[in-house]
C-alpha cells in the first residue's frame, strides 16, 4: 500500500497540518478525515493549493499527488473576496480559499498596479489594520471565515534602514 503525504490548511485550522493517507483513497475520504479531525461542521469544499475550482471528490489522491505529496485547503467558502489597499487605490478580486498570499501579492502588484517583479519584491501584504504580514505560503482561506468569506490587506513597502531594505 502506497501512502501519500497530505499538507493542508483550512478554515479553523491554525497552522499547516500533515496527514498520511492511502494513495487509493478519494478526495471525499480526505475531506471527511480533515473535517472530523478539526470538527468542521457544515458543508465544506476541498481545493488544491492555488487551484481555482474545488477538486472532484471522486478523484483518487494518487492522481493529483506530486513528488512532495498534496497541498490542499478545506473551507466552507467557495471563494474569498480579497480587498487590497495601496496608496489611494483599492482593488477587489475573488480567489479560491487555497490561493496563497504569494499568488495574491503577484496579482495585485504586477497585474493590477503594473509593478515590475523587482518593484513587487519590495512590497508585502499586511492584514489591514494590523502589522501582521502573513507568510507567502499561507492560504488566504486561513485568514477568512464563513459566512464573511473576505480578507482585507494593505500593500506596504519593505522598511528601509540606511537605504537598505529589511526583510
């Protein structure tokens, strides 16, 4: 029996979690295990990381696993409204809950505000009204809960000390 590593985040799941499950299991089985482990009530949806659509619950884990296993996200919301403020502008876009902060940042800096990759590297997403800057690999669904299904960020520049950026 082949085992697949599952790394997941989700609504009400505080940190990156890990499971090992039989490769022949379906995503419906994985979803049930995660819901049971975290006592998630109500209808939930399972997404693969940075995928826009929920995964087919009848698909086998082995069919979607990469060398490092599977990165997944479980949530009650099918989309998360992301609002980003930068200077005097505000943009909005709906992302799947499994979208990473890095993906959202790329979308807002390069696609919406026309920054180069170099310029974008000097900016970070910060949870609006706080000083919290989620890690790039954080799924935005971990920052939002049902029924609100929304997260708000400020796009901030990296602080500079004596002309040098500080990471």
